[in-house]
């Protein structure tokens, strides 16, 4: 305000979990804009020069195929995407790259499913424990106030203030835990989607498959005939900094 920054002391309009879930949805939607019908569109990067890669029709008539190539080598009308005019990366067969990418995704799905089933933590209902504690603290506060009214001892009033501070902290903890629960529900939904890929992939439409790729894969790097698939980060360590190499 007028060039000075003040600490916010207001009550948030929405909880943290809802905010984070909305942010992820907006992120996915922004990435989907302008995407083509190709499975790996917007995910492909050249490992030689760092430029983006694109699909391109190759040849004419019945002999026409679809290739994947670096913008630096074949800039078309997007010269701003050129990283190195002398890039010598390969021209890749699109069908072969897509087939390999899907295979790697399925391998990951099976491995991820096993890891989740083996390592899922069994936790008590933290919110219920906190709510029970909150109820006890509220009762203690009432007892302190009643005692102060009868005795009038200032020490009891200070004790009541301390109990009330504990109440506020527990209420914040409950709010935070509920936000985590909301986020966990979203993560668990993503888990099930990833775990079920081998059985559901064949029944998906092209758009559905493309969406799965965009929400699971961060980028695919093609380098002189080799492919590296880097997955999006999530709250689970199994996905963080994971990669699928040739």
C-alpha cells in the first residue's frame, strides 16, 4: 500500500488444498491450448541444441509419412525457435517414437503401481485426533473462565489466554490437515489413473491419450537416435526427478 508492504492478517478466501488443485488445473489447461492431434505434441525437445521439435508430413501421396524433427534444422515460419542453425540431430519416424514413448509409459505404470502398493503409509485419521484435542482444549478454556469469575485470580486469566492460543493453533492445524486431505484425494486419483493405464490405454480416444501424456510427461528429449522421457513432478517421491532412458 503506497509503496509499503504489510503482512497479511486476513482470513484466506479459500483453503490451501483448493488453491493448489485449481492451480494444477489451470496449468494443465494452459498447456493444452493450441495443441495438435499428435500424441507427443509440445513435449518433444532436441537433445543436441535444446530447441523444440515438431511433427511434419514427409513425402507425398501414399508414400507420405510423419516425421519428428528439430526446429533448428527445419525452422518453417517459426525462426524464433532456432537454437543452433548447424544442429545435426536425426529426423525421426513419428510412429516409432510414439510407440517407444507409450511402451516406456506402460513400463513406468507397472513399476509405479508396485511401488505404491508396497510403500503406502497407513495413517490414522489425524483430523479426528485434532478435533478431539480441540474439544478438550475448549472445555479447559471454559473451566478457566469459570474459575476466574469465581476467584478473580489474574494468574487464571493468563492461563486461559494460553489455552486459547493453543485452541487457535489446533484450529489452524485442522485447517491445514483438511487442505492436505483434499490434495491427497487428487493425488490418489492421479495414482489410480497411472496404475490403470495398461488396461485402459487401448480404449482411449486420441485426445484422451494425448491428455494422459501431457499430464504425466514433462518432456521427451531426442538425441541422435536416443530418447529420454522426463516425468512431471508430483507429491510422491516415485515421480520426482524420475526419468526413462533409452
